[in-house]
C-alpha cells in the first residue's frame, strides 16, 4: 500500500525595479513585467502559473514581497494588509 505524500507549492512573487530611486514611477512597468509576464509570445509569470495549476486541479500559496505590499498600500490605503 502506498502512503499519500502531501506537497505544498509555494510561489514568491518578486518585482525588481532596478533601484529604489523613483520607485513609484518604476513600479507599474516592473509589476506588469514580473507579475503578468507580458511578452511577444504571450503572457507568462502569474497568469501562466495559474493556468497550469488550474489545468491540473492544483492549488498554490503565493507570497508577496515587501515592495509589492508597500506600493499597493500607497495606492489603495486600507485595501492591502
């Protein structure tokens, strides 16, 4: 008899803005690049990951980095904790 193994899929969402200067100006472009993964070949990153998880009836846990939390909090106070 085989014992079932539990596996947890975790994803660390990182966004690189190249430096801390003008973070509010640089963040939107970096967000779309690293979270949505826009390219000439299609959308990858988070949309592709969610598509693969859904296709295989899997779930994942996603962690947002401090830069993401700080920037989102500054844009929509009280909505992101």
